[in-house]
């Protein structure tokens, strides 16, 4: 059997909706994007949503719009995708990594608090694998030190913390619709916030810094001129993507129900195997987004990488989320990070293994992955 790490499975209706846009005479940013923003904001309980070309663009524009740049520090987790720290670096600010909690794998509020300096401007918590961070404690630190909280929710669409959906808690939240994420527009992202001025600024920044309000000053009878009010970017979404996203949002509950079922099936099949630590069971007050099924390989005889190779030989593709960022050459060389700086993140980084996990995975496929793992480990 060949099991891919991820297989995109769109419904016939998703394809139809895209086709309608393709035939409509308007394929750029238009009415579909506007509708998608409205429906998404409502879904996560935020007052504003801004559709973008990626989650990376969202994180970057949030920092930019908040005026974060040279001389500033932004605290984040080293156990994340490159984008989370790269965007901080690209504003000219300094990414400050802090260690994660060894159980939740998420940024540790105690370490966040200890890393705050007079230069700190923001915190970017990452809801790793779809498990929400300790948002109460993070928001408390932020409010005490007047910091902005920009959530990297690339894994967290569908997650909730103490009754509040992710997307309605921090000052800004950035979601990803990359091909393998819980909802996909092939490439795409969405930023949510309750601050209308900030949302407006980001809407201007996403499209060349052209003010839409300026358009309104012209009547229908006069020519439409625009005004460049800031040096913006080209980070907008198209109606083709939005149509795809809207149709998945409509059945998102169904998608998540399937993910949850497969997740619990994995947990059930893999329990009581020596040397493998499973993700936490369902926790009170937490709704997991079930984005990745990542296990920790804590075996005395065999390493994570050896298991990955053996699984690959058996036809099972796996992945690693993530290799600790502070030990990547760029961050190491620029900031002098070294092994031992963040022991929990490093422990997880060398042992975490993401198993094939996607809604269209069949139960036979899941069984096969578990059988292979058992064969290797026992
Ligand atoms: C996928 C991902 C991103 C980037 O999302 P894009 O939409 O591809 O820009 C950022 N952070 C994390 C944790 C991710 O997994």
C-alpha cells in the first residue's frame, strides 16, 4: 500500500463553484472575496476579516500595520514553520525565541513573561498542530506590558479556547489556506481582528497602498482616480480562491468531524506501544483543530529518522513539524543561538513525527500506517 502524507480531496461542488467564477467574466478580487470575508468573520466570531494571498502575508502585514520594525522585538516559538520568524525578520524587528511547554508543545507563558524587555512590541503564539496556546495567560502578559498579540493560526481553523474560537481572541489572527491546511484555496490566507482601523489599513496595504476611500470621493460621472496613501504590497486574494474557500467553509463542520474521528482512531490503535508518545486526549476547555497527528518517538533503540526511513520503505510518507528554527543556519549565525538554548523545543524537534492525516484517508489506510509502526517498534 502507498499512503501519501497528504491527499487533497475536493468535492464536485467545490470544482463547480470555481468553474462558475472562471466563466463569470471576473476572476480577480471581487464579490466572492467580499462574501468569503463576511462568512469567515462570522464563523470565527471576529468583526473583521481580510482575505490575503497567504498566512505569511497576513503575519507580515499585521506587523507592518502595527508599525513594528527596526529596534523592536517580537517573541515567538522556535517550534514553528520558517514563515513565523521570517516575517518578523523582514520587518527589521528581532525575533526572540522562547521555549515551549514539553506537554502541549506550545509557547510557554512563563518563558514569554521572562523574555519581555522594553523593546518588546508583540507576541506571536503558534497553535501547534491545532492545539490552542494558553491564551488567557498570554493575553494577560500582553495587556500588562502593552504588547500586541498576533496569532499564527495556520493550524488552528476550527479550534477554540475556553469557549472562544481561535480568530476572536488575540488582537490579530492569521489563518492559512495552503493546500494541506484544514481549509484550502490552494494558496491563501485570512486575517481576523476586531479593530476596524487596523483591518482597513491592512486592506490598503494588501493592494499597493491604494486607498479605496479616495475612490468614494469621486462621483460616477467623473473619472475614477486612485490615491497611493502608503507603499503597499500585492498580497490580495482572487475570486477563484474565495469561491473554493467559501464552499469548504460551508461544510467545514463535516470536515472537522471527519478529522476528529480519524484522530481518535489513531489514538486508539496506537495506545500502549512502548516508545511512542501520543498527542493529548481531548482536554476540557479546549477544542483542537486536529490539523496534524504528530507523535513523539521516545524509543531507546530506534530514532525518529530511522522510523521515517523504514515507513517510507513500507510506502508510508511522513513529515516533521518542525525542525527547531533557532538552530537553522540563518538564525543561529545572526543571533548566536546554539543547541541547549531551548531544551523542550529541541527534544520535540528531534523526536516529533507527523503521520499521514487527511479527511479522505480511509480506515484501511490508517490501519496500515498503524500496523507498519507497530512492526517497526516492537
Ligand atoms: C503553513 C504555515 C504557515 C504559512 O502559511 P502560508 O499560507 O503558506 O503562508 C505559517 N505558520 C505555520 C505554523 C504553518 O504551518
